[in-house]
C-alpha cells in the first residue's frame, strides 16, 4: 500500500455511528434534523405495516421516494420535498432493510 511504503499513517474506517457536523450541531441546539424526521416517520409507518412491501407502500403514500431492489447495494430514501436521497444505513443500523424486517417480525409476535 502507498501509505505503508512511505511510512504514512492510515485512517481506519470511520465510525458508522458518527454524525455529520451539521446534524450534531442541530441536535445540540434542539433543532429538528432531516434524518431524525425520517427516523420518526419510519418508526410510525413500521408500526402500521404487516410486511416489508406494505412498509414501502405506506412510506410512498407519505410522499417518500424509495430506491431499493436486489440490484442495489444500499437502500436509499428521499423525504417529501427532499433534495437528495439518503442511504438508510446512514440513519443507523436499525434502519437498514434487513433490520426493518427483523423489527416487523418481532412486532408480530
């Protein structure tokens, strides 16, 4: 590796729980963040859903756009009036499609 050859330090992968500075700052000032609003909506819709397909449909009815299929590496979501898609994994590990399925199954029991 280049860094090893020239005796440079290597920065390991960033902490997956790390937040962008703007998001951290908004939380410190008790201002809402787009990611927190998305998490809240997902939690509400998840309680109303009986399957993952039903979950996606209910989110779409709320105005969300979703990019998710077996060809995509990451699921992404754009909130109503949002400018860009946000990867669901960036919302936290419990908001990945795999974890959402686990949460749906746990709610049924």
